């Protein structure tokens, strides 16, 4: 149990701290008062006050965190400022979030997701610079008879050039691109006798196991991949290339995640792969057993997911706040409090529905359903 709980807590605390520190950094930069910086929810376990009056604390439920601004009930655009401002003197008003220019409020809110993306970039940069990145060309060693690849016309010794217009630079890219594909057909571009040929392959959805032994619905086309000329090309990259490939990985994961979510909304995606805290805890414990590098990689992917989800235009999330600021910019004034409360209820319903669905998948994954 501890082997699962401890890695999960470490992962969540780091990712959440970075997210909240993004809000905190921009708030302090623009002179907004911060009364609380909390990791977790519920009763405080341990805390202290810094010289500026911010209460830094750790609470019992480590499934999130928050930064509370001076004088604010929330960070939505406020349309009842006059009543609120009567409570504060001129010095205190300088620290109020709601009196800051729109661009500053937007940066403060966007700071959390931006920090999550930055954390992922830093982790990938570290791995590519000090450990290296694989650039081994992928060649097909075997095509299983009557498989989707066999029926489409793929052959042994074909060199995979690209999948769904994404260049395959490593053996690792093949399974990643197939797994992240959401279309009915996957475009395979291969090199055969120095000629490039395009194939459209409809994968089979097969109940399989991932590298950790967890059951998943996996897209399979029926090929075995090997290294071109049996030569492994693992390279430590310089700073510029490491940064480039780190940005590229964050971009790829973000776009692929969005495509996957949209495919679920359209009713075409595999919703059984959506997971919540229980699945993250289970996988983080499994990954931690393989060492620090796989664990750091998982932390990077979770950080990207947290940053991306928080940008969704749903009230209660950072993206919901940014949506209200967008309306404020267009209209020249904040939305009415009644309208904001209506959006708030919709956002609450959507988030609770998502949490319920993810938790149901988690419980089903561990055999309780």
C-alpha cells in the first residue's frame, strides 16, 4: 500500500505546488495580496506565515490546492465592486485582485497551467540532455497474417517514415502514435526499396496489457517492430535540441489529448481509458518501481494533463475565469453576477459528472464493478 500511496502523494504534491506557484508568482509580480497558499484541502496539518502575511500550509486531503487572494471571494470578474471596495483603505486596494488591469488578472489565472507546461518542459529537457533520446529508425520485422497491416499491404523490412503525418523518429514513436490516434483509419507512410508508399490501416481494438500489467483497450495493427540494421541510436542532446524536442513532446501530448477528448464527445473514442485519482495512484506506484526516470516522465505527462484540463472554459477551472475575462473584454464590462452564477452551476455539474465517470472507471479497473 505504501509503495502506491507515497509515489502518488509525491507526484500530486509536486504537480499541484508548481501549478499554484504559477498563480502565486504572477500575483506577487503584479502586487496582488496572497493570504493563503495551500497544498491539499481540509484541515491544516502544518503551516507557517511568511513576511508578507501569506499562510503557507499543507492540508489533509492531497488532491489539489489553492491560492487565495486578498479580499477576494473568487477570481471571477466582479460586477459588484462598489460594495466590496468600501471595506478597504487605499493601501489595501492596491493589493486587490479585482482592481488589476484585465491582462494582469488573465496572466495571474493562466499562470497555473503555464507553470504545469513549464514543469513538463523542464523534465523532458533534463532527460534528453543528461540521459538521451532515442532516434533509432523503426523497421517492420514481422507482419502477422490476416492482421489489419497484412490486409492493407505492409511488408517485412518496410521502414516506417510517418504515422498520421507525424514523422517517426524512433521505435518508441510507433506504438505512441498508434495508441494516440483517434481516427478510424491510421495513415502509414513507409519506405520500401527507397520509395515511399502510403497505406490506410483500420486497427483492431484488442483487450491487452500495458507494460505495467494493467488491462487496456489497445489499438493493434499486427506488426512487430525492430531497429533498422539492428543498430540502436540513443543520443544525448545539446541544450537547443533538448528544448526543441521538449516543446514538441508537450505540444504532441496536448493536441493528442484534445483529439481523444473530442472523439469521446463525438461518441467515437474509448471512454474506458479515462481515469481519476485511484488509477493515477495505482500507475504512479507501478511506475516508481521502475526507477526515477520513468516516474519523472509520468510526472511530466500528469503535469501536462493538469495544465490542459485547467484551461477548459468551465467555471471553477482557470479556463472558466479566462472565459469570463474574454466576455469582459468584448462587452467592456463584467457579466452580471446572476449570469456568472448560472455558468457556475453548469460548470459544477460538468465537473461532478466527469469526476463520477472517472471514479467509476477507476473502481471498475480495480475490480469493484
